[in-house]
C-alpha cells in the first residue's frame, strides 16, 4: 500500500471533493483519481462513490479511514526516527576489541561518550585480535580496536589512538624466580626461554604480585598497582611503545553515530 495514496484518499474523504484537494496539494484531478484507483486495487475493494461533484467513502473506505490515521502517524514516526540516525543523535555501535583493551582502555571512553551521546548505544564485544579485521570487513562489528595492525589495510580505514607502553613489573620484594609472564592478548614476543603465556593481564598481575615471577604488561593496566605499591617497575625489561589501531570500513560506509564515536576516541 502506497502511504502517499492513502494520505490523499484521507484528505479527499475529509473534503468530499477531488478538485479542492487538487488545488490544495497542487496536483491535477486526473492524477488524484489515478491514486485513488490504485489504492482500491491495492486493498481489493471499492473505497468511495461519486455523487455529482462530491465523493463519499463506502463502508470499506470508512474502515480504511479508521486505520489511515494510525498508519500515517507511524510513517511519520519512522521518518523522524530515521532522521535521528542520519543526524547521529541516535544509534547503536558495535565495538570489537581484545580483552586487555576492553578491560583497561574502553570502559572509561565508553562512559564519557555516553555522557555526551546518551541516545547512542555502544555494545562492546571481546574478540581475538586476529579475528577483528575480518569482523569489520563483514560488518559484524562497526569499529575494531586492536594492538595488531590490520593485514589488508588498503581496503579498510585505519587510524591510531592513544600510545601505551609495554613495561616490565615485579613484586615489591626480592624473588628467586626467572619466569616472565605475559598475557595472550598482547601481540608481542619476548625472546626468553622461561616466558609463560597466561590467559589474561589480570592473571599476569596476580602471578607477579604473589612473587611467582616477572610480568610484561601495558602500563595502563597496572597504574593502580604501581601507585599503591603492590607492584614496581622491573628494570630488567626495556619498555616498548604500543600503538592502538582503530579499524573501520571505508569512510563513506560509516554512520554518523560511528563518526561521533571515532571523534571521541581521538579527542580523549
């Protein structure tokens, strides 16, 4: 059913005259008559009768008029809602990232974004770094945030945000262990025989705090433990810069709500 035809039908029934409606909406009388006939074809019943110069609704037409206001009101609501998406004032964004970034970097960014864009929902999905590029390409996530640069960067939009540092930590007391712990979601290899890969940065921190060895972690992940003396810097490891990559599809395929989130990431 063409809602424009329905709107014209409703107005003709209200005024009882095609010529008056034609003048009002600046459309020819034959064009309005054609709209009414097509509407009848759509619903399969006669909707009006013509008596002289006047037009009146049939029983079927009266029933359709009862629904017309609701249908047209819903259509107007749909367009208003779509305008909000076009403007970026409303929407849903899916962000895919690794466990370490999803734990230590993204929560404060999402919180501050929600404070200024309360009608845009940000869903955070924890994924493996190596899967994020493909998920962005297929549209399963809108934004990928990863420590690993994408392989096929020519078909994607890639930008850099906050630079972190990979640092060494140890407990505040002497230890005999030479084991070095690192999280599996840190894309960095340490050329030492006694390196052990753990499933999360939190696990690395707990193993080191208990004196079971040294750890290599992102500085942002241990700021609290360093400040309160639960951990201290390990001089045996030379800190390395780590760049966070933000991956999206090409710019012309991004919604305004995604653009707002990208601007937020670069400003904070």
